[in-house]
């Protein structure tokens, strides 16, 4: 970076990048390094130019239509010029010398004070009124990292409970400005849920989901937008009772009812194959539905399916696994070797299957569902004395201790699955 000595002060002289032409009318700028020492000037040049770039970036952001971004830009512009952003009332109370320094820092454009500089240095930028609904709108863009790899259906199921939580809160408390949300507001929302639970026979989990999602939205926006608010969000969750467990199908029910000849004939082919594939694999219904031809491997020494991301996120890192095929599950995948395009990103699978099982009296009790096949597979492994590490590897569960080695081979897993398969 070339240094230029003018009188007794060193400067750098550079062309303004085209990107900033809308906020910087000059084509070339001279930046003073405030020293007559060439050595000191050389050490200050890069930082001084970086400061100019930072200020231009902040000014560029100040033209945004996003009220929150404009306010943030004003704070950044003030910081880039060595000031802390203060509201106008606090600026007016500064000592005369400090106030004059801010006034003198405002650039003149066509003989008039620059509005962006004035707003940033004198506290004239309008602080946005950030409501709960607006916080939700911002939340989607602030949490894009949480949705990478989600399918359309997964994204819908991720967004809907958050939409519901905000809608419920606004219905009860109103679309309040976030800094004005009080502890009483949150307690009113909590009490509304307690009344609903008592009146409608719901579980505390329903309320807790709303409270957790609402808190996450407000905390995320508070942190990412650097609002610095103290939010009244602690100690709100309701005590949950004993969780309801999905009962497993008994082996007699599976063999005597579900696998009875013709029992599943009225179910469409893809749903039937997913159900039968679940019998001897214990995969989650969504995992089965997500299998495509590349994940169904029948022409190998050990036929198997590979549970992996295929246009959708897995539930966790532990869900990625290989499951050998045997018995009715192997036959099902031979019938459906191309996978299940009808249900690949369609949330209707469980509803379709459960409705069919219920209408045809194929549910062992009213508490049973398609998912009960997963628990039944685990029960059969437990009864057979299968090692905990192997059970968790087949189920895609986290191990409660550190994993050592690669675990059982595919051939070993196949022997285990064949020994308990129907």
C-alpha cells in the first residue's frame, strides 16, 4: 500500500471500490494516518483502510429496508468511527468536548450533513419496535443452519410448532414489543396452558413445547440481533407426568394377525412393503420411507438397507447405519426394490397405515400403532440376549458409553437378525 507524504503527514490514496459508489460520492479518497513517521504510517495503513471499508459497509447496510438491520448498521457505523452508539437523549447529555467531536465527525454531502452519519453519531437512528411476530419472521433467517438438508416435509414439521407457539402467545398476551414482555405475561401464558390441560385432557408436554419454542425464538433474536435484553423466560416449564410408552406388538400378534395370508392386501403396495420391512429391521417409518434404490442393496452376499440422508435429515448422527434383511422384510424389499417415491417426502404414511390397521382390527390394543413394530423388534433382540452395543447400532441409538472399535460386521448382524426374524 503506497504511502504519500503531504506537508508533514502521511496519507494513503486509493480508489473507492465500485461496491460503495451508492454511499461514497468520491471516486478517490485520501486517508490520513496522523503521523509524520514513515515507519509508523506503514504499520497503520492496513488498519486505516480496513476501518474505511468497515464504515462503508455499515453505511451500505443503513440503506436496508430491514428496520433492525438499519439500526444495527447505525451502531456499526458509530463504532467504525470510534464512537459508541448512544440514544439522542444520552448524546445531548455528553460533555461539550465529546459532543463536539461527534458533530465534527459528520461528513458533509453537497453542503449538507450526511443523514446516516448524523443518525449514527448523534443517536438519531430509530430503534425498531420488534414485536413477537416480527421476531418469528427474523428467526427463520437467523436459523438457516438448523434447516440445512431438511426435506420439504421435515421443514414443514420443524416450522409448524414454532408458528403454533407464537400464534398461541399472541392470542393470549398480544403481539407485544419484546422489551415490554413481562414476567406476568409469561405467567399468564403458562396459566392459559394449565387451564387448557385441565379442560381438554392434554398433557403438560403440549404446554412445554410451546414454552420451549417461544423461548428459543426470543432468545435467538435477542442474541443474534444483539438487543441485550433480559427476558423473563426462566422457570416456566410444567412438571411432566410419566411418559406414555408405545406398547410393542407381541410375537403371536405379528405372526397370527399381521402376517396372516391376505391380512395386508387392502394396503397399497408401498405402505405394505414399508410395514413388512419394519418387522425385521425396526427402522423408523420415516427412515423406511426415505429409502431409494441406491440404499436398497439386494444383489450382495448379505442383502441390506443403508439408512442415510437421502433428500432429508436423519434424526441424529447415530441414525446412519446398515441393517441386514431377512424373512418377510427381505421379501418386501424384493417386491419394492426401487424404494417408495409415494412416501419419500410425504407425511401421510403413518396415518394411512394406522387407519388401515385400525379399520381392519389389526391393532393389538388402542395404544398400538405402526411404530409398535419397532419396539417389538427391540423386544425380540432383548429376549435373544443381543448385546446392548449391537442393539443400539441396529436401532440408530446413541451408546451410553464411548464407542470402541467398528462394532459387529454385517455378516454377524445378519446372523443375529435371521435368528429372530419372521
